[in-house]
């Protein structure tokens, strides 16, 4: 029982460390493009990928995002091969971990009923594990730990796992490759490949009735193993505070007017000015709940942009936000996962502000032209604060300004091609989920003419422009 307790402690500790390091931020779909580009530039990406996959699977962290990333980074054949190796090693590691620390305890808990495990662990173990591997409804990590706890023999487990994960690995890797093709603008090819991948996934799930043949006891302990996995704790509600009806962004407005020119930021000036720290303290004291909808959205946009500047200054970074927490070319923790935002009486990350608050609560695609991530590829930072009274006009103006930056967004009517910032494909779901939806958004802010007509039609080829991650810094003027 002590070893079983140690097994659970190991899992809980590992998940806690992963959460503290921001592991979940790396597997967001909108970060996949940046992660793929980073990984392709690393010469030892292949062995690092296998090692990472093996570690992640051993401790029961989600492996599917890595499967998709493998297909996008290494292509179909390389992705399948490397993912298969990493997943097999990781599944074996999880099995050995569970069997070493918890196997005897499970049998002790079952007592006289432990003999029923033999229908799962005996001579038919290979066939049972193989069938469960082929069923997409059985969680990969739960089966790893469940088989170890049940006392399945190592050789049939590894053999069945190595064979059984090939179809699912191949399908998901192919699916990732199709997604990447869609991001690059090859819509027709991507749609065909996505359709094929979807049919293959459907084929894998054709026989849910086989789960019954695996035995009720197998399903039982798999469910128990899955239930033992720790879940992310719900965030505690902020303590009650005095309500405010409006937020005074006057200081922020003054600072932006003084230190931001044509979207470029004098970070050193923000760092020297004590009024900036005072404004951040105001954002921390403010309680959002009593505010109106427009007031809340203006507040959160200003929070994101102000704390992005604070993050760069706090780390003394003057080249690129993506250099934060990067060692030997590898980002140890996403800068957007750093808990640097003190707002609404809570401590948040920039990702929390954007993906947990602004996007789901306000559902306004214009926020993507207002949030500025300290890069030249971002939309330009306004030289004024966002305020509720003029929020709609400010957001519309931001959209026009961003689309007017021809090196980021332009329309080639002659070839029927739209060259656009990757922001629009990263967050395509917020524009209706299709490139036609992105085109409709563009059409609302382009002047009347052939370019507007083309994007409104939705019949165009899309090409991502290069996203410049260099810092959007305003160089000091010579005195």
C-alpha cells in the first residue's frame, strides 16, 4: 500500500511540475505553428522529440498534441516513426512504473476477487491489449497504468502495444500533416486529406462492442486508473472588494502618447517612469465584475498590452519576447505562461488573459488586432489607451491600420491570392472557422474595389506572410 501511495504521489508531483512549467501552454493549437518552426531549426530535434514523448507518456501527460506536432515537424513518415518509438518506450515506462509500485496493492485490495484479473493477464493478454489499443475510446495513459497495475506480463504487453498503436499513430500523424497543409493555403488538398483522415479515424472506432470482450474487470481497473489521474484545480474566486463603475486609464493614455510612436515602444522609458508602476497597481486593485461589458473588454486589452511591456522590462529583454526562458535554443517555459499579470485581484498569465478571459467571454475577432505581443509581426500598439466610450471605433481603426500594413497583409487580385498575417490562421476559429470568414472580416475594413470584392467572395488562395518576432522597439533618439 505504501508503494501504491508512492505511485500516486509520483503522478501528482509530475503533473504539478508540468503545470508549474506551463506544459499545457505549449500544446495549445494556436502555439503549434511557432513550436513547429522552432523545432525545425534544432539539429537534434528528432532524438529530443523521442525522449520528450517517452517521458511524457511514462508519467501520464497528454501525448496526442506531441503526435500532431511530430507529423507537422517531421512529415508523415518521420512523424509516424518517431512517434511510434517514443510512444512505445513511454507506454512501457508507464507500465513498469505502475507494476513496480502498485501491482501488488491492487491485488491486495481486490482480495479473493483478484483471481478474475487472470482473464486479462493470462494467456490471452496479448489479444486483449491489442484490441484495447485499437479502440480509440480507451485512453492511452489509462491502459498503460491499468495493465501495469493488473500485472500483465511485460513481453505480450510491449508486443501488443507496439503493433496496436500503429494505426492510430498513422492516422493522427496524417491528420496533423493535413492541418499543416491547410495553414499553408493548399485548401483543396488539405480538405481531401482531412476527409481521408476522418474516414480512417471512423474506421478505427467501428467495433466498440469489442470492449465487452476485453472483460468487465479490465474496464473497471482502467476506469479506476483514469480516475486516479489528478485534475486541474478550479481557480479560487478573488476576494471581495469595493466595486468600481469605471476604470481611469488616463495615466496609461499619457504614457502611450509619450512612449509609443507608429506602434514602436520605448521600453526603457516605461521602465524609468514611476507612473507605469502606479498604473499596474491600479489594474491590480480594480475589480472587473461591477463593470459594463465594454469597460471590461477595454480593461482586459489594456491589461494584456501593459503587462506585456512589464514582462519584457522585468526580464531585461530587448531582442524578442521568444528569447525569454530560452536555453540553448529550447524554450523551457512559454513567456505567455509566466504568472506576471496582477489584475482583478488575481495573479494570471498573458495566456490566461487572452485565452481564458478575452476570447471566450467577448467573442470579438477584433481583439486580435488590439492585443500586442511585443513583436514587429504583431498589430501596431496604439498611442492611446482603449476606453469603453470609444471602444468600437478604436477596434475598427485598429483593424484598418493593421490591414494597411502591406508587408503583413495584402491582396493580389491578378493571381487571386491573399497574403495575410499568420494571426488570421492561428485564430481562424474566431473568424468563423474558415478562410472565407477571414475574408469577410477583411472586406469590412478594406476600401471598395477589386481587393474587397475578392476577399468578400471567399474564392481566394491564402498564403501566410512571415511573422517577425523581433521586438517592436522604438530606438532612442540621439541628443
